[in-house]
């Protein structure tokens, strides 16, 4: 049986470990925000090197994102600036990411009998671009491609002194529902 190599932190050092067949990286929302996104924002070592950086995530069609077709699901990315096209959501050659619901869901941690907000989760759907002109064969704006993205962002105060200057960092979970 072939084992999957992955970098993990052990005793303050990065070590290449062979994971057993069938291992799946399936973190909870809390684990994604606290153990990965927060640690990255604070420039702390990550528990494992299992999330790739994709700096231009929103300018790529979902099927063109490195590793997406091979089952890679999680990416560190940077949220587009608020002044960008379509309210901060860039449009690709084939479509754009649109909010799947009007609200964001809180990501909370329960400690000492109290809940603390640590992040927010927002769901987006990739919608194909409509064609222009009469007789266009492009799908209607309501058509869905099956690609869904969950954005995880930190809920830290903007004045937090230890957070990197790139506070618009997020983790994107990419799913192909087709």
C-alpha cells in the first residue's frame, strides 16, 4: 500500500510523514479557522502543510485552480479588494462567484462554558457568464455549474497588533457538486 507524504510539525520542526492509505483531511470549521487561518495570519507554524496558497483564486475558473480536479479542496487565498468589480468578486472568463445566501455563518469556539466568535463562513456558487447579443447559446444567469466555495475568514479586531498586514487572507474550501 502506498502512503501519502505530508509535512507536519513535530517538536517545533517540520517533518515529512507518510500518512496511511485512506487518510482524509476533513477539519471542522473551528479547526480551519483556529489551527490554520489564525496561525497563518499570526505567522505561526501550521500543524501540517496540507493547504496550498493560491494568490489569484478569484480570477481563475474553478476547474483551472491547481489541484481542484485531483480532489484538493482547501486553499489559502486573499479576498479581492472591495473596490473590485462586482462588489469585490472578480469575474473570470467563464463566470463569477456569487453569494449562495445573504448571510454569513459564525464560526465559534466554546471554552469555559462561553462561546467566542473566531471567524465567519460564507458560501458562494460559481455562476456561468451570460452571453451577449441575440441568439447567444450561453446559459441563463440562474444556471449553476455545481462548483461551490466556502470562504472562512477571521473575526479579529482590525487593530490586533500581531495579525499580519494581509488581514484579508482566507481559507477557501472548493467543492464540485457535479
